[in-house]
């Protein structure tokens, strides 16, 4: 009939350890992926990082809207004056880059580019459905070049 | 390498020193993994979160100022990405209220016929993981180190966290106090095994008095 959680700090620490680590130490695949991330330090070093500023999957909209608002997920990325907005469905990605100055958008996973698209005169582009895992888009237009934060889209 | 400060490691990694990056991974991967575990993600989602966090860090090496900021940044980013992926899962899968996996997604064991003892233990462990996820990053880092297997000595904990030996015990006690008082554990407070307690069920945490 012991009280729970245990009042004794050592006992609680032991129980917490069992809860946190029972699945074992850090999985080798976690360590491998973490070490490998270093290779990306210089790959897009000349591009400004466009930070993820909104994701309809988890950022606040009026309550209830996200779950009933249809299948499209929308995300926004920003780097200074450059904004890249995308809508993701099972069919693929449609997006808009502003300011519109032509150019190309490339979509890649850590395994390499999986699609690319020209940007039209009003900034629109479209890309194939994203694979699982973190994805990044890079945009090169007249006067600027940005790469988005890595984010899972699939 | 192991006696280099996190600040020195971040600076070296930012300048292209891969061994410094490997040491950062060795030190902080357990923290990232512990936060991910605390969210009860699927294996694939957990791997995606881990990879995303480290990819983001690579590009922010020049923005991390001190070791404490690094631990906090990693814990916060990991939590946010766990939340993002958990939301995606819920959005993409139709929810059938009569489906057992609904319980699993809410952190309750799905096996209905499990013995009471095992069920209770699983519920308590899940509550501890959720409570851990709600703690400040500094507490998460300390408790993750103190519960690590193989054990980390107090001396090494002090070195890794830049904390005087004498303050580890008191800090641990404060963090455990917060853990005991966090909302995830509230349904269990004072619960005796097999004895009905006051209040019943709160916010899906169907747990305490069974």
C-alpha cells in the first residue's frame, strides 16, 4: 500500500529512470543521424535560412479550425523580406515565393534533391508530394537565395 | 576532448571541427532522446524529430552562446517538433472512437486484458514521462543524466552541466519536487493501490484509483 509517487527522492529517481530509459540507451540510428547532420553545415552556407514561422499543423489558429479545415497543411517561412508559403496535400506541394522574381525552387531530403520547379511571374511553383522525413526547400531568384528550415512534411 | 566546455565545442564545430560536433552529439543526444521518449512517439516519428533537431542545430551553431542555452534550445526544439509530428499523426489518421489505438495515442496501454499490476505500472511510467516533458529544460537535462545507464558520476554530471558538485543534490531535489507536483502526476497523488481515491478521472488521465 505504498504511496505513489514515492516521497523518497532516490526511489522517485529510480522510477523516473525506468520510465525514461527502459527502451535502452540512445538508439544507434539517432547517433548516426545526429553525426551525419554536420555534413550540412556548408552545403547551403551561401543561402540565408528562411525560418519556419507558421505551420497549420501545430500553430495556433482559432480553436477547432485546424482539424476541420480540409486536408491541406500550410506553412510559412521567412528570411528578412523573403517569404515562402506552401500548401501540402497528398497530391504534392504548391507554393508562392515573394517577392516574385522568377528563379527555381528545389526540394530535398537529406538523401538529395527529390524535385524542382521553376517559379512563375507571380511567384507560384509546384512540387511533388514530399517523402517522409525532414525536407528543405531552397529558392534561388533574381536578387536573393534562401533555404528553409528542415521540417517533416510527409 | 571530454574536458572541453560546451561553449568551446560549439565554437569549434561552427568553425568546421567535426570531432567537436561528434562530442556535442555524445553529450546531448541523450537529452534529445529523453525528451522524444517522454512524448511516446512512434519509432519513425522519433527518428524524424531527432534528425530534424540536429539539422537545425548545425545551422545555428553561431547563434548558441553558452552551454545552458544549448541544452534549453535542444529541449525546446525537440518538444516543438514532437508536438508537430503528433499533430500530423492525428490529422492524417481518421479517429475511430472504438479503436483501441485511440487509447494508445492518449498514453494508456492498449492491452485490455493486462494484469492490474502491469497496467498500473505502465500508466505510472507514462505519467512520469509526461511529467518529465513538462519540466524546465535544465531539470530535464539533470534528471536525464542522473538516471542515465550506464550511470554518470556526480563529478561528470557537474562537469557536463557546469554545476558545482554541492549544488547537484539540492537541484535534483527541487526538480523532483516539481515533477511530483506537475499536472501529469496529479491524478496519482496520494493514490493507494486498489483503493478508490477522490475525484476520479481528469482530462483523460484515467489512472489513479483502479
